[in-house]
C-alpha cells in the first residue's frame, strides 16, 4: 500500500533534482542542457525508469542525468560546485519543508505528536478515502524521498553529485582510477540498494534530520 502514496514522490523528486541542475548550469552560461533538451518544464525529460523504480521500491534513486559542461563556467570549480550542490540543497530544503507540513497536519488532526509518528505514518499506511489522511501520507513520503535523495547524492558514484565533486578536486591519476571502476561501483551501488544496505547506512541520518526539524516545529 505504501507504493501508492510513494508514487508522486518517486516521480517528482528525481525530476526536481535534475531540473534544478539544468537551470543552475544554464544560468551560469552552459548551453549543454539546452542543446540536449533539458531546459524544459516537461517532467518526462528528466524521468529515468530504473531510477524511478528504485525510489519506489527502496526510497533511493535517480533521474535522467542532466548533461553539463564545466568549460563554459567563468570559474570552473565554483561553477561545478554550485551546479551539483544546489539540487541537493533544494531536495533537503523541500524535505525539511514537507516534514514541517506533516508535523502541522498531524498536530491539527491528532493533537501534539512525537516525531516517530512521521515514520509510523509511512510504515503503517493503509488505503483510505480520507483526503486529510492521504495528504499526510503523500507529504510524508515526499519528505522522506527528498531527504533520502539529498543524502544519496553524497555517495561518490556516477551520476550522483559527490562523484562530480570528487573528480573536480582529484588528481589525474585518481580521476583515471575512478573512471576505470565506474561500472563496478554502479553495480555495487545497485546491489547495496536492492539489499537495503544503503538504507541501513543513511536511515539514521534521516531520523536525526527529522527529529531536529520536528523539535523546531511548533
């Protein structure tokens, strides 16, 4: 049943991530996203079915990677950092905003609640026709996936943000080694996703973020 409420987040969150990347890179003078058709409001341009499936099943995934070319930035290093960090921050901020929204809705509906209700509402999701309950569940999954995608991008595996940042500040021999092992690293990442290893590693950080945000929400 959770998959029904996860659908909007599984589709939208990776799309938002890649759309922001395209807009930020374009704003810095990079014509590459536009040349490849990524400067658009069509969400399906950023949709990647395998990444969508992984978000739906495991809470972590990716969109269709936006092509960028750092040579067009006035300051190459600064431009790459801005282009790849900004989508992560947007995901994190959207996730925090959604957690606040869930907190407000739960408090209105049930009175003062503990932050564990956020995770309980996700785990115990049941089919209902109550629009209020549906809104809480959809928003809870949107919050969780946004924060998960932000954390997921800290892994140094292509096409995730940390990979580009690692290569940006690495020596040529390190870049060559990382590129050489790109496919094995991607396979290892997929296996770790499928067996919930990445979830076990990153979930404690998600809980900490939710708990902190919950504590500051009236």
